């Protein structure tokens, strides 16, 4: 439930389309006294529509505080630069969004921050990877694109035993499917571009915090020490679009997950499909773990056809499902991760991550399941025929 905007009682919160705010009344004295969150100064530091979106995200994620950013990658960069310094070390899952992996592998070493990549479903491997200088354990709730499910409670406990901060990217689940703070994650990062916005029309990101290992004011400190320096502020208009998206998130995800399960079951039975990865399927190797942590199997699934050429032909034959990057919207979208999102990674890295040639990742939208299955059936038939 959102409160109306106090000045007008508008139930749709306004877009404060202003880059700067007048130093009226006692604002100058307030700012000098250090009260910066409660006042509006300049939109790179924050704006009222963004603050309202942050409040809403706190409710959804069950978090203590939130900082919204211009994109998911901005949220990840602000989190890591806010937390880490030269000499620090990260333990991260092998399978994360490709740009996150590249950031950890290629960019952070320039600042003297190193990462050890492990399969976080192997808890002993995680333990072995910890070093005295490890400051963060990084993983995704549902890994992109293999649909590996993180045992968030076990990972957070392992991290906390060592004083290490547990950071979870919740993009593939969204808070309508999983709330990682409930299972002990200290920081949750999310590409709000995806399920939060839900309509493929706005970029945004969020960082949410549960205090414990990190102090209550940590995110607010990071707003001023890091976020305003990197400059990835969320635009007021995008904050408004994302805020609107949060209002339909639970109903969208409920319907999308129902359809995703139906499609996963259909694909599992298809002769042209070699494998299906969907946490809601009993055949998923972590189905029980998914049931313990998730409200549903979510709206993301991957499947494999014989090779990459067949996968690309299939994608090009789709008519209802969009052959496109990104995910999380009301329109179903499919891509071939090996030669799209993960193209810049080496074959060896892709293999470590479980990203296979012939893999197709689908973000299931709100179309009729019957129409989606008909579209997939046609594309599977066309791509298989061309193969022979
Ligand atoms: C799991 C995950 N995290 C983070 C991001 C980055 O989000 P954005 O594109 O909003 O920067 C993505 C983008 O696809 C993603 O899939």
C-alpha cells in the first residue's frame, strides 16, 4: 500500500522532474547540519520519486533500507565499490550475469580487488575459497542462465561465520518469488529493469540492506561516499515507471510463473529438446531447495536443442516470443546466451559457468500459454526441419 502524496493527495506519486531544488527556508542550515537524506538538493544525490520507489522496494524485499540506481549494473558497481578497498577479496559464483562476471574478473583487479570463482552449490568449495582478506560472498538467487538455485541461508551462514558480507543478486527471481534478506543476505542487488519494472521500458537498479554485519546507516553512507561519485543516479521518470511496476509485480509473477511451469513441462516432453532447466520442475536438481525458498519457480527457464545453429534458427522463427536480450517484461523474450549475453566470454569460461551451445533462455511473459506453446512448437519444427 502506498500513501498518497501529502501536498495534493494524489494516489499516483508525482514525477519530480527537477535536477535541482531551491535552498528555501532552513534547507541551507539543515544541509550544513548533515541532514541530507531528508532534504532535496540535487537529483544525482536523490529525488523524491526515487525515495518513494526506495520505500516501496524496502517493503517488497523486507529490507531495512534501499538505494536506487540508474541500472542493475550501477547497483552492483556501487555495492562493490562502496564495500571494498584495495587488497580485499571476493568469493563469487562461477555463474553470474556475464557483465557482472567480467566486472569481477577484469575491472576490479585494476583496483587491487581479486575474486575467486567457485560453484556456490558446493559449500565446501566456498569454505576453501575464503581467505583472511575475503570481504564479500557474491551469488545470484537463480543463476543466469543455468537456473542454478542458491542455498541462501547456508551461504549467508558460511559468510557470517567469517565476518564476510553476503551479497545476492535477486534479478531472476524478483521479490515476488524470493526475498533473500529473509534467508540472511546482507545486501540484495537487483536489476529493476527486469521484473520490477516489468514492461521493458525503463532501466533501473536497487540495493537493499538488512543491518547486522553492516550498520543501519551503511547504504546512506554509500549514497554519499560512492553513489554520488560514480554518478549512476536513477532518473525521476524511470523511478516513477519502476514504482508503477512494483504495484503489479506479485500478480504478474504469479501468472508468469504458472505459464513458465506449463512451458517447461511441454518442453521437457519435446523430442527436439535435450534438457530443460526450471526450478519449478521436479526434475530440477535443486527443486526441493527452490520449494523451501521460493513462492514459485519464477518466470525464467532455459532449455537446450542440439546445437547453436539450431538454437539461432529457432529464435529467428519465433513470432510471438521476441528474439531479444533482457528479460522480466510482460512480453516473452528469448535469447541464446552462449552467443548473445555471454559472447565476450571465452569458451572455457562459458563451460565453467554451464553456459552451453544450443541453450535458449526464455523470460516468460503474460501471453496465453496456448499461444506461447504454439509459437515454440512451430519454431522447434522449423529449426529441426532445416537441420536435416
Ligand atoms: C542477473 C542480472 N543482474 C544484473 C543485470 C544488470 O542489469 P541492468 O541491465 O539493469 O544493468 C542483469 C542484466 O541482464 C542480470 O541479468
